[in-house]
C-alpha cells in the first residue's frame, strides 16, 4: 500500500493526465459516473424502502450506496466530487486554473446528464412501483427533505460529504489490489450516507427522481395520502436550495479540506519519497481508475 506522501505525489501526476482528456471524452466519462452514482442511489432507495424504521432504512442505504464509488473507481469514469482533488496539480503549478475548471465543468455536465437520465428512465419503467408504491413514497420523501434544506445547511452538509468522499478516493488510491481499493473507499462513503450529508451528483438523481415521481398522479396521490407535503418539491428549490450550495460545499470539502491540506503537508517531500520510475508506473496504473 502507498503512504499519504506517495498518494499525494501520485495524484499530482493523475491530475495532469485528467485535464489532458478531450472535452467530449470528459463528458462521456462523466455520464458514466453519473449513471454509476444514480444506480447506487436507486439501490439505496430500494433497500431503504423495504423497512419502516427510519434508522434501519438509513443504515441499509448506507450499506448499499458505496457501490457507486466502487464502480466509478474500478470501471473507470470521471466523478466531479472526486475530481476536486485535481487542485493538487494546480497548486503544484503543473496545470492552469483554466484547465482545471474546464475539466470540472465538463465532468459536472456529464454527471448531471447521466444521473437525471437514470431518474427519468426509472419513472418510465415504473421501478418506483415496487413494494406497492412504497419505493415511490420513499423517493418523494427523500427529495422533499433535500429541497426543504436551507442553503446554508445544504452547503455545510456538502462540505462534510465531499471531505469524506475525497478521503475515500485518497484511501482507495492507497491500495494496489481490487480488495485493498474497495476496503479503503467503503467506510468513508458508508459514513457520509449514514450521517445524511449532501452529495451533489447523488442529488442529481435523488431530487429529479422525486420530482418526476411527484409529476405522476398515482405516485403523488400516494405520497399525499401518507402525509407528505409537496410544496417545497420544485425545480427551483432543487437548483437554488440544494444543488448550487451543495456543489459549493463539495468543492470546499474536497478541494480545500483534502486537496489543499494534503498538498501543503506533503508536496515538499515528494522528490525524496517517490522515485521517478515508481511514480510514473503507479500513476499510469491509477490514472484511469481513480476519480
């Protein structure tokens, strides 16, 4: 396994490789990551809707959701929240601000397309009808809760979320084998879901899925019959009260609290920590797998 000093050095090289990817490929790889995270959210909601106890439902959701980052890391795709670590390469003056922001924007757009596509298709195939419409109820309740947050609360929850997501990426990068990578990334993702923190890409599924479900009279009436108010469940609240502040929080939590801190701690020791040949070989091995 690699040490934190070695990981910082490896990610410096990985970040340089990421920004060299053509924009159209960034978007396509972002779409894949959006699909992976959205499918993890589908599974998490499905598992949670099978029980009535809220605490147990949250635990089940947290156990399932890490499958999303596992697919992102091992299958190869680009996830905006993990790509906040590209700031390491910028701080080391290996890439420009423009290159970093171009990568972030392209990947973010791709993530949004992939996640909202899954949300739309889950409605079209009536997947939310599972368990006598209980899944649709849970999906709408989740979306309502997220769009009812104040922007400040959403931002703070976003900070802690991506702090843990980038720590998960960092720990996953410490591993060499598939087992080591999965073991490294699993617990931080489990922790962020269990704690109810806010992930911008996951919310690109969770909230549109609730909005699409609420637009279906069967699902909407079922939710209203169970005492769910749909007043706050609007597209404007999705963007203004959740997605925008959560995205800013994710950048702070991942880019600043992980990327900047680890760059500051380890960049001066890089030259003596990782021999050039080892750095190049390891970066190639990790570059397409870790986001």
